[in-house]
C-alpha cells in the first residue's frame, strides 16, 4: 500500500535507449519482425494482445528497447510506432505504470483527496482491479485500459473483443452497489485524439455494458499523453462520447 503525496511532481516514464527500425510485420499477436537501421532483421516482443488497428502498419518507423537478460528469448521489445499525426505507444504495460505514478503524486484532479493507494486488488472470486484508493472520502476502485486505436481522430476501445474487459464492468457494478466509487480510466497512448467512444462496431457487448455501467454510477475518465522519444507523461482529459 502506498501513501499518496499530493503536490509531488511526477515527470512520467522515461524510455530506455530506443533503437529505431522499420516494421516488417506483426504476427501471432506477440511477435514483430523489424528491420533495424543497420540492416539487421530482428524479432521483437510485442507487448500488446489487441488487434493494434491503426498502429501496426508495415513500413512504419518503430522504436525498440533492448533487454539482455539471459532468461529472455527475445532481446527486443516494441515500444513505439510513428504514425502520420503522432507517435503511438504500443506497450500495454505502460498505462498502469503511468496512471499509478500520476495518481500516487496527486496529479489526476478527479482522483485527489484519498490517503492511500493499493495496486492489483482482488475483487470477487476471480477478478482483480488495477487500483484501490482509500481515505475519509471512502473507497474508490480504478481499472486502467490502454487505448491505441483511432478513427478520424476519435479514440476507441476495445480494438478486439474483450471478455476480460466485460468482466471488469460487471464486477465494478457489483462494487457500486456496496457504496464504493468506481472509475474506468482509459489512457490514450497517442496525441492525435480529440474525443473517445466505445468501439461498438468491434465489441457491441462491451460498449452496451459500458453504457449500462455508466448509468449505474460508473465514472469514465479518458486522458491522453505527451509522448516523444525521451519519455511519456499524462497530458489532458479527453471528452467521452457515448
């Protein structure tokens, strides 16, 4: 459990040394072939299980981090891709780290006023939620979702059918009935979105459940980022369109 220190600046996440290359293909969800600038062809770990629609086009410039741990089979991890209007973060581990750091330092206005913060909290028999905040205001549960898909400058989630995401919505509605506050936090890992909406054309079941949960008291927060080749940080709140 972490004590929240409001007012302590949080600069975001700084990338390790990034190695540029060109995306050849992404396949089997977790693999990507990349041609480095020195001509070497490498296979990188793709830390993203979604479809990566609008951010996995072959021929685009990508940036990899290198990891020389002996237990790793793949030495490279795909971190970023350059799309026409923005760099895009593809690593789905980043949003949790980024939002956690911002909340722990009191930089998310809508989540201020709590004293403690806990990660990976078990709810129900088989579910976990990313964050639990507690204090005199009560208890607040937060689930963080990575969003990288965009159409006509509208960010959308999910980019593939998500049974796990649906399960989280159901669990959070149960928690709402106990008097807890529940927040679904979508982090857009790019800078070219002007609004956000559920991807009804991809997973209508999730979209309908999200709207139902919102009617039942679920709060929806959407933020984008500032991302460059040095770091990524939380930026501004983006409007939600149902």
